[in-house]
C-alpha cells in the first residue's frame, strides 16, 4: 500500500469505493487529507499558494422547493494543513440537491464546512451559468510542437537544463497528465510556467512535464513538486506554476504556486 493510499484509508476517504448518493445536507461527507509536500523556500524567498476549485454541478432547492442551479468557485489556501479529497467534495455538494435553503445559507454552509475541512479559510463564490461561458487561452509560447524524443514517464527533474542567457518569459503545455493515486484514472491538465532567470531549455522542460504521465498523485502535490523542482534545478529569481486540470465528477482543480503575490485568474480553458 502506498503512502497516499494509507492516508486515504486512515481518513476514511470514499475514493475507490462504492458510495451512496445522499441528497440531504451532510457536512460529514467531507474528507480532509493531510498535505504531504510543502516546498520550503530559501531565506528571503516566499511562496504564495492557492488551489482553485470550480464546481459545475451545484444544485439545491429554494424555500418553496424549486430547484436552483449555479456554478461555484472555491479558493483554498495552498498551504492549508489539509487538501479535500475530491470524491468526498463531490458527495458533499450533492448532499444539497434535496435540501431547502436560501442562497445566503448555502454560502454560509459551504464557507464554514470547507474551511473546517481544509483547516484554513476557504473563499466561496457562486456564479450564474452565463458568467462561466468565457473560454480563455493560455498565455505565452506553447511547447507542444517541439520535435522531441521522450521515453521517461515518471517525474525526472534532472532532465531540466538552463542556458547562460537571462530571460523573462511565459511558457505553457497541454501535455501534462498524472494519474489518480488510488483508482489510476488519468488526470489531464495544462500548465503555465512563468519565470525570470537563466533561460530554461524548452525541450528539457517539455520532457520534464511529460515525465509526470504515469505518476500517481493528487493535482496539488504534482504542481507543488513541479514548482519545487524548477526552483531547485533552474534557480529562477521569480517563478509561477499554474495548472488547469480537466474536470472529473463535475469538479476541476487548478493549483497555483508562485513567488509573486499577484492573485491568479480563474478562466476556463476549452477542455474544461
């Protein structure tokens, strides 16, 4: 049994098990999992962390029993003591399906329950459906058309190379893939890397991103590791790593790690 599977078992996580779908409000369905990896910066450097979740299948009943639907965004501090296991998050949201309450009460429950599970304040916002229809493109140059030979599919940070030239640039790739650490289901994602420092060899960076292809871990931990590896092996003076994962179970997870305090945007990509 892997360390991740052991943590999930100890926490009683529903991932990988048959679950009953309950449609009456039940905050006990939320399953917090201790974060395994937090990069420790060198003296004088700070890392800002956010995990942005978007829920596309949120529904509840108003006080007259009429269904309401909305989308919701949740901003969880990326250095909170716990992450929230995604299946338990989905089951928790589904527990509102047959629950009568006002929108204000819904927001209050979501904020209180998720903050308690994460161990830190979670910011919650409800969106009208039309608000989330705008599809964005990733910034910077795309790495995906580079003609490279790749045969390593487990994280290999020693692939990373830099040159003597100092640059400030933004790069992105849609070839990020990791796997659920319990079920083995694929987690597809796109990643943006913005940095200032010695130029990162683009072929080496693409190979490194693809090396996560058979790696099993949570979205948050994968992005944390990518950030830590680039900081260690490339030593940029500034760095932001932002991944946009494809939704599963009506939820997408978008971890953001940066040496900058500038708040991340939350714009859907075409495949989200």
